[in-house]
C-alpha cells in the first residue's frame, strides 16, 4: 500500500491556492499525465462532487472516477476513488505559511495483488511525480499571482 505525502510553499494567498487545487478541472494544468479531468456536476466543488480523470499511465489512457468525501474550504478537500486502475484516497490541504500558502497532497493507494511486489518501485515513481507536480503547481500559481 503506497502512501505518499508531499508539500510545497507557494507565494500566493491560501485562499487562491485552495480555490485552485480544489477545482479538479485545473489538474491537467499541473499534474503530469492527466489529460482530462471533469467534475460532475460541472460547477463548484463540494462534498459529493464526482470527478472523472483520464490519465496516461504506463503508455495507456486509464480512467478513474472518484468522489469528494470531505470539503472544508479554505483548508482541505478529500477524495476516494470509486472505480479505476487502483483504489486510492487522500486529500489536498492548504495552510497559511509565512510567505504564502503550504499545499500538501496526500495519497494512500491500495494496489491489486499482482502489483504489490512492485510497491517500492511504484512508490518511488509516484513520489517523484508528486514532487514534480507540486513544483509545477508552484510555478503556475506564482506566475498567476504576479500577473
């Protein structure tokens, strides 16, 4: 069961950071591999919002559905997958930090039995991707906050 947490401090307001990361439709702009992300209903995120993610993984497009199971603006949005390649849950949390906002991304994935032997490799690859994605988010929000 890979469990990963990564965070980054972004030079923007906590409100701006939360508004951005809690709107899953923004994910293709900062999460590598995400080709499309839809929300149902197509409006503001809230508890019960369904997300449909199309992600390129291992050279294939995989679709994952999830539900927002926790929505506590402007601090935390939690999710749990309902279908897809693997089962996962986690959250995106925003806290005020001197100089801006700390964005934390936490994921707990349950792998199918045939993938479990690869847990160390999958964990390392996902940790690298998560760190890269948060750096992309940082660059994006810091650029937008200065425009």
